[in-house]
C-alpha cells in the first residue's frame, strides 16, 4: 500500500461517523437519496452512493429515520426524515464531537 | 405496441434483487432504480451521452450482489470475527483428536479382518485424509449457519473471556511426581511379571492358576525386559536430575520403546508371547483361532500406540524445554 492510500484509509476512518451526523441534521428537512448525496458533497461531507444508501436503510431500521414514498412527481422517490430519536442521537453525537475536538486541541503539539 | 427494450439498468436492478428478501424487494428495487436514474440524469445534464452515463453509473455502483449485501446488512464472509476464534479452536482440537483415533481404529479393524500391509496403509491414509477434510467442512458449515441464523444475537456459543481461561504453564514432565510415577509404574510392571510367573494371572477351575505370558520366555526374554526396565528407571532418574528432557534423553527413550515394542511384536508374530495353554484353557476350541487373532492384534496395537505416544511425548517435552 502506498503512502497516499494509507493516508486515505486513516482519513476515511476519522470521517466515518461524521456522515451519520450530517445525514441526521440535514434530514430534519425531508430529503431523498441522490439529493442528500449532492448536499453532503457541497457541505464537505463527500461520500459515495454505495456508502450512503445502506447507511440510510440502517438508520431507518434503527428508528433514527422515517421514510415515505413521494409519488407526486414523474419519478417516485423515497423521502427520509429524521425522527425524534434521530434528533437526540444527533445532539449526543455533536456533544461528543465537540468533546473530541477539545481533547485534540489539548494534545501536545509538534515542535 | 412496442415492447420496452431491456436496459442495462433493468438488468442491474434485477441482478441486485435476486439475493434480497421478498419483503424488502419492492421498496429496495424502486429506490435503487430512482437513484440510478438520478445519477444518470445528472451526468446527461453535464453533456455526457446517455448510454455512456448509464454505464459509468453502474460501474461506480459495482457488483450488484455486493451492493445488495451492503443494503441488507448481509455478511460477505464465511466465518466472521465474532465466531472466528471459536471456530478455529474447535477445528484445531478436532483435527488433533479425531484423525488419530480414526487411523488407529481403521488399522485395527483392517488387521483383524486379515488385510495385507499395503492395503492397511492405503485405507489408513485415505481415511485420515477424508476425516481431515470432513472435519474442516462440517465445522465450517455449522459456523456458517450459526453466523447467518442468529442475526447478531448472542446465543452463548462464545463465552465471555475471563483470566481463568488462561492456559496453565505446560507440564515439563520433570518434577519429582513424574519420577515417582515412572519408578512406581516400572516396579508394578516387574512385580506383575514375577507374580504371573510364580503364581499366575489366569484362573480356570480345571487347571487352577496359570501364567498369561509363555513360560518359555524365561530366563532370556524376561531377563532382557528387566534390563530394559532398569535402563528406563535410570533414564527417568537422569531426566529428573537434569531437570528437563533434551534431544539425547528423548532419543534414548525412543530406542528403549523401540526395543520393547519390537520385541513384543516379534514374539507375538511368532506366537511365543502368550502362554499357549492360556487360549486352550479359556476359549472353546471352535472359535479359538478368531479369538487368538483378535487378542494378539489388539495387544500389538496397544503396545505400538503406547510406545509411539511415549516417544512423541518425550520429544515434545524436549522441544518445549529448548524454548
């Protein structure tokens, strides 16, 4: 594995949980898969379809998202929305994220 | 009316849905199709020809079976990390025990039924190979099923690890208790041989007490056996004194075992080991031939098994002591 691939793997691991957090916050307004994917990309949470769609289904199964089919438009789309439990999860994750950020700031710096 | 041509997307969605459970299929298939259409549309808007865009989107999604597995949280491995250690420990344990027992049983059975030497070796090899393969296959199959049927629920197959599970320090076989055990065993064996000669182990109403070993073994064969037993006692003492087995003492042990086992087998094959009157006295004459074969063969296998185990054990202890 080259150095850039190793770096890529570490960055992915560091970012993994933040996509969940971003989804839960963005879906306070109902959204569908592809639209959410674009929003995430614009806001700096780049992710791919193979990660996002399974993630949405898992969060729905765990009760953090609810879903509804919208058939008003030409193309029927499944709209997801953050549930009350999802909002609480997002709040807990954000608290923890701030705590981690503070802990990282408190680490000894390089010389 | 025109039949709609089957597109790559149709084929992709069909392929992905093959492995999805029925109750999720309609929902998942509609969502996947909408998602592909959205992505194709986005590429077409940027000026890409539709067929190229479709192909590119599908390539990005990758193998449909893998995608479906990700969607439905299905494991893409045979035995996952949760059960791997239990699976591996059980497989190793079975591999250590079962093939040896099977080889011993097959060899004994074949010998009793009067098979040729080559035939015995052939069937032992093929049975051992198939037992190894079967253990690997069936153990893995059971774990494969358990992994997929428990839906990540804890069914108690994997117990929580505690420090009590730590392995005991390995027996080095050089303690005082080992020395005493070897000497006591040798003394009992010598006593039993003497008792057998002077009193006898076998009792029948007609003949009274008689010996199991052939009286013609005295004095030379039995004398030789006593000499080997004295050497074994000396070996046990020297291992105790040195505090460990080494390659030298293990080799001496091997030669002593070979001497005893080889002598016993030779005498058995010459029908000189067991008192000839013994079989006449205890067995009705019509089945005497079969019983003699069974007793002789069983005795021979027992002797070989004990000698082999004792020799291997001493080499294992020597190897452990070197670390």
